[in-house]
């Protein structure tokens, strides 16, 4: 009986030790987001996708494209504005070239585009989003595409979120996936009233050429 009891106790101690080791193997949440914020400040180019599920209270329904540190960008945007509008855009300096499903390119200023959506916030706003996050908690290590990432939950401030996803009206407890090797943000999931928004980032520092469309 003593032998059996000893084996049970030893087994319980082993399970407890393994659990503690698994938990302590994860990096501290706030420190992880700080490293990620620092890493995001050095990014030169990135490809991004913003996708909504169901009907969250934000005007941007879908956006995807490529962006440079200088703020030049190209891609497509679906936005709720007197119905769902789909726009192809090329942002070079202070000029934006855009067109709908039909017709050629027209122009507007960067400030006019920013009234609808500012794609440069994908780079300029993410470091602030990570740096101002609160109650960060590392949850697990898992795969995001081909990369190994840490999954972290944190409370993200409305002010920082609204730059990245216009229309967010409150702080949101979101889930972030941080690249284990490079500390860069790979994915962000935001549960909102009526739906959710997912932001995916990739192709970091890949060559990107943004030029005015041929006339």
C-alpha cells in the first residue's frame, strides 16, 4: 500500500512540475509586447490584411495591400459608405490614386483618404498599440502559418485601436500572435459587438515598389 501511495504522490508531483515548467516556459506578457513594439518600429515594409466577420460596428469591411515605412501603399479597400464600396488605391507621397470597379483612376489627397482609412497606421500605429496594451497574458505557443508564435491576450486602448481599425469606440480585450523568432506581430483578433475584426501581417521587409499607375 505504501508503495502504491508513493507512486501516486510521485506521479502527482511530476505532473505538477511539468505544468509549472510549461507555464514558466512562456515569456512574460508585458515584456513580450514591449519587445514586439520595439521590433515593429524597425519594420521597413509589410503586407497586411484586415478582415471583418459578421457585422462589427466599423466601416472598413476588408482591406489588403503592401506598405512601406515612408507611408506609401497600394492595395484594395472595401468600406461601408452609402453601401459597400470597393476601391483600389495607390498612395504615393501626398497623392492617392483610386478607382472603383469600373472606370479609370482618379486622385485625392492623403488627408482625404485618411478621413476614410489610413493604411500607414498598420506600421505607425502598431508599435503604440503594443506599447500601451494592458493586462497582457501569455497563453500558449502555437503555429501561425509557417511561423511559431506566442498567443497573448491584452486590453488594447480605443485610442490606439481606432488608428488601425477606424470606428472602434472602446477598449477591447484582443488576442495577439507574436512571432517567437522575430518578435513581430503576425495576427490580431478583436472581438467587437456584432462581430470581429482580424488583422494579419506578413512578408516583412520584402521588396515593395509603389508607383503611380500608368495613365
